[in-house]
C-alpha cells in the first residue's frame, strides 16, 4: 500500500483532508483513488494511519482514519554533517541516508567544498533537500522524517552539534592519529552520534584541530579512500548496525 505525507495528522484524529497539490494529484489523478479505496498516511513524526477515501472535490480528498500506529524513535540518534560533494548529488545522499535510518542531516560547507554555490542560493537548495527527504521517507515507508538543517559552514556546525547533550562526535580523516570507527562506536555510550563527512580532498588539518577542541574524535573508515557519498552511507549503516546488536 502506497504511503503519503500529511504533517497535520495527529493521534486520535478521525477525519483528514488532503489538500497538498502534489499529494492530491498523485492520489486522485495518478492512482485514481475513489470513495472506499484505502491508502496509508504518515505525519513524519512516527504516526502512520490507514485512510479510507470518503469523497473527492476539485482540490481536496476527504478521508476517514480507519486505524493508526505510533512508532517510537530509535534508541540512538544518528546525525550526519556531510560536506556537499562535487562529483555526486547531495539529494542522493539525503535519499539513501533517509532509507538507511539517519535522523538528521546537515549540508556542510567546508574549506575545500567547491559545489555549495552562493549563500543566496542556499535557501532554495534547502527546500529541495527537504522535499527529497519527504519522498524518500514515503518510498521506504519510514515513519520518521529526518530533520534537514539549513546549509551551514563547518565552524557553525561544530558549535551547533558540540552543544548537544550526551553526544559522541566522530570525524573521519585520512591523516594523523585515528581510531578505527567500528571500535570507537562500540565503546561509545552516548545517546546521540554525530558524524562529520569531509569533501573531496578531505578536511584540512586546521578543521580537524578545531573539531578536536569541540570533542570530536578523528577516526578511520578503513584502508580505502571513500567518496563522500560512500562514506556517508557507510557510517550510517555502521551506526544503525551497532544499534541492532546492542
């Protein structure tokens, strides 16, 4: 059963009106749903409901909530602060990380980031990033929508994430003294896990030095040099696999 998105859905609600243009178009003109047909609806905050179509007007679909289920958040919150890559689409990183269970994504602008564009363009890009996350959430039938933060520079992200209580921060790096990521994750007991993923060319030594002053631990992702998107997927999978086995 296809799942759709309606952020106004709340627990205990009996009726719902779908007025979002894209969702309405897909339900009525693509799937051609009719009265008494059913579909799933999620609010992106853990609530998923089965809806029966009651009626359709020119701009809205009216539905009855048949049943609903509220899903809890995962035990460990996983946050990905990822540099915007030059050779891959950031939307792909958002899409796949959403499918793999990421909780929050920060599009990161570092000293070596070349594909961020001008700050005046960042707001439009962020709107596109959020839309990508919503579509991925619906496609993989995930009950929780990851938070997509506005694009921000590395220094600001460090300040923001460094203030999160009970957080372990890891920064993969290709140089210097590092700890294997798997070993570091297994010994981390924090409720929040933060990964900083660098751009093509890696983080600069000054960036890593600054990250260490904020409590981030330099780690290794193995012998091979991974692309930005591959590294983002790898750390997300690893963090979630640790959750599964603890």
